[in-house]
């Protein structure tokens, strides 16, 4: 199981697989492996994906908007390997930074919580709020 972190950039969802989900603790660095872009339709999809690439159960754990804290375009910041954003999600709010650590077929990134009012080392929304913001179901209920 992993969490997909997706940001709309233009007409696609830039996507990363984050095995442990995002953390609200600024001291924790989380691995984020870049995966293929997704169509905008995936932003609301919940259910089962059959066998093959991406197979498994899917919920929309969080949803909202974001804005870039990095100068220039989001697309250019991602190409440069460093993007800071402010999330306004239903569960996650505040600043995060994506930092590419290495390139290759599946570039690896770190995603880190910025020190702001949303930072909280004691809070773990991944385990305390496991339900979908769309359907209220958990991954086990799909």
C-alpha cells in the first residue's frame, strides 16, 4: 500500500507514490517516487483498478487546492527539482517542499513539511483519519 500525491499542473496530474503518506512533522523526510502523469479524471476516482500497472484499491484520502511558494512556473520548478507549495486540503494544510534526490526512469524525491502553523510532530493524519474525503470509506471498505 502507498499514497499517491498528485498536483494538477496544466491539464495533467503530476504524481508521486509516497509509501508512508505525507507527514505533518517537519523533522520527517518522506520518500516520493515520481510515477506517470495521470489524467484529471483520476482526481475523483475511487474503486478497484484491475490487474496490471497500478492495480489495487483506491480512495481519495484528501482533496483541495495548492499554490506555489517557488518563483516561476510549477512546471519549471519540477524540472529544476525543487518545488515549495502551500496546500489547502480538507486534511492537510500548510507548506511542503518537494526536493528531487536523483533522476532516472523513476526519479526519487523527498517531501518535507515546512515549519508553519500546520506543523505538528504529534499528529499523524494518515493513521488517525484513514477515510476518504469523497465517500467516507476506508481503503479496506473498497
